[in-house]
C-alpha cells in the first residue's frame, strides 16, 4: 500500500514538473523529467519476483541456456524425454525467435545473475531508448513541443510498461524489436530530409537487427520505407537503387544466422522457415490468436486510448486533402495535391500506421501486441493533434471550456490507462509460495541436475531459478522407470509436499 502511494505521488509530481518545464520551454529539463518518469514506472513494473506466464518464462529459460552456449538456443537444455521438434512449448532446440534479444538477456544475467534484475534490465534500458526515440522522431517531424508530448505519452503508456516488465506476450523480444524499428524510421526521415546514402545502410542494418529479434515482422520496415520513399520520389530507377542498398544490407545482416542454423540444425530450421508465413493464412492450434476484420481497429482504442480514432481519422483527411464540407462527396484530388511534400511529415505517420494495420487485418493470426510496431507513430500523431488543436481552437467557434476539456481528455485518458496497467497497489517484490517450496526442495537435494520434477505447474520457473528438469505433465510409470534407470530422481508435488517416486 505504502509503495503504491509513493509511486502515485512521484507520478503526479513528475507530471507537474514536466508540464512546468515544457510550458517554460526548458526542453532539456522536460526531457530529463520524462525519462525519469519512464524509468520509475518501468522499474516498478519489473519488480515481480517471478516469471510471467506469456512469454517471459520461455524467453528466460532460453536466455539462461544461451549463456552457456550462445549459438545453440535451447528450452529443455537436457531433453531427458522424447520431444517433438515442432512443439515450441516443450522443445529442445528453440528457434521460435531469433537470438538477438536472448544474447542481450544472457549477457545481462552473466553480469547481474540469473534473476529478475538480470533478465529484465535490458528491456528497461531499451524501452527508455524507445521513449527517447519517440521524442526525437516527433521533434524531427514537427517541433520540440510535439516531440516532448509524444515522449510523455510513450513514457506512461500502459502496454509499453507491461512489455518492459515481461508481463504481456512477446515482452523483452518485442521491446528490442520495436527499438530497431524506431531507429530505422528515424533514419528514413533523416534520409528524406537530407539524401545522405549512409542513412540507407543504417536503415538496412536496423531492419536486419529487427529481423534477428522477430523474424519476418521486420519486413514491415522495408514496406514502410517503400511507402515513404515512393511518396517523395518519382524516379523509378532511383527508388530501385536506394531500396536495393537497404535490401542488400538487410540480407548481409540476417544471412549468417540463417545459414548457420540451416547447417547446424537443419530439421528444426526447416520447420521454422516453413512456419514463418503460416500466420498469414492459418492460426496455430496452440495459440488461438483469432479475430475478425475489426480486431485491430477495436484493439486500437484499448491500447492507445478511446479517443485515438479522432486523430487517426483527422490524419486520413489531411493526408488526402479531404475537406470536411465535402465529406459526403467524392473529393477531387490531383496527383500534385496528393503527393505534396508539404504533407510528407503526416504521410510518414500515415504509412507507419496503416501499412501494418491493413496487412495485419487481413492476416489470419491476430495478436494485440502486433499493433505496437506503430506505437511511436500513434504517440506522435496524438501529440501533434493536441498541439495543432490548441493552435486552431479559436477558429472552431466552440466555447473555450469545450476545447480545453477535449485536450484534457486527450492527455488524462492515457494517464488513466497507464495507472490502470501499472496497478500501483499490487503486491510486488515478494516471492510467491511456489518459489519458496522450489527453493526448499533445491536445498534438500545435493545435485538438482539429476532431478526431474513431474507434474510441476511452474516447470519453466523451476528450470530458470534452479537446475531441475521439469515437466508440466505427470510422467507415466514407464517414463519414470526409464529415467530412473538413467540415474535421475523423480519428484512429484502432491497437495503440500514433493514426493519421490
């Protein structure tokens, strides 16, 4: 209770400080305050003393094992029982995700220990970088005030906080992936403003590093690039040559790992490559990520706030030069009007939001976290819309209190969503009962590497915090006799105690 009260007080004080610094144009101080708020919230969200169910516990075990053999990702490091290489939830070799995020987590745990701090520290740092990148992109596209407000929205964003804390699906992998996407977009904007070819190599590099975090989701980086560059460039040869530089750089980054796993683990690699595009057409029976054509448009308000539709619709109107008075008529838009460079900053946000949104909508597998690839664009769009609305409010012929109430809601609703996700009064920094009993069992057994836990509901936690080999299902009598013949001891948890079989 006390911790929650202190957190809310710090939250409130920092919000007031950020408002004051921004109003006074103390931009560097406002930036520092936003990053401090982002850090406080992310540390608090990372304070659970256990691994979260999806997908952190899987990622944690793989990262722990890769500390010993960084080129061999494994879930069950010692597969005592037979396994199906197609089942990612109980596999030996684990290629479901590329290695980059696991190398970062493994390196951190090598320094800070195999614990929650070591596991989650990279995501806290990468998530802070994401907040900073949102501010930089917002400033580069529009102005400093927009950048700071966008950074504030990102700093307090509930779903981003849960990703950094390992609470929601994809967790630490997505945080690093999103960082590389943002860096790539930042350099796309730099290239559009100043056609320096070195930026092309950086875009390709970032796209490749994003691929080494999350496989084909990184192809959205290349599609966003094409959507932006085709808008500004009419020379087809130039479009092809610039895109070729990015693509070749991308391939140079990703091919070593692709070729290595194909050579070293051909069966598992072939299965993974076969499954890469499967979510476009089918939904895995083990995930159940289904949804209709309105799935993402509905989740947009849940993740980015109930009023997000207003700036998104406004963006469509501005990008295509649709006049409000002609909303029910087919607008006459010339090619010159549509591709006006005056709207390039808005077009970048449009492409960043709608290319993923449209393609994901028509993909069979639906997952709320996929929308986060455009998170920074939503924050920047919302921030710019608020700043723009305040500029034109006097031309709208509405009462001032209505205008200010609307702006207040645009800011307060994300804060409400943030606090709702933070759960300030949730008990953290305390070991759950099952962690205590696993620790007690560990102390009672001289060599836990020769111990198999049968029917252990927290089997991945047992393999992360200890050296047990653990299975969620109960082993059959034949399996128990077989592993005992190999020198293993088998324990089952039954009601209140572990019983050796």
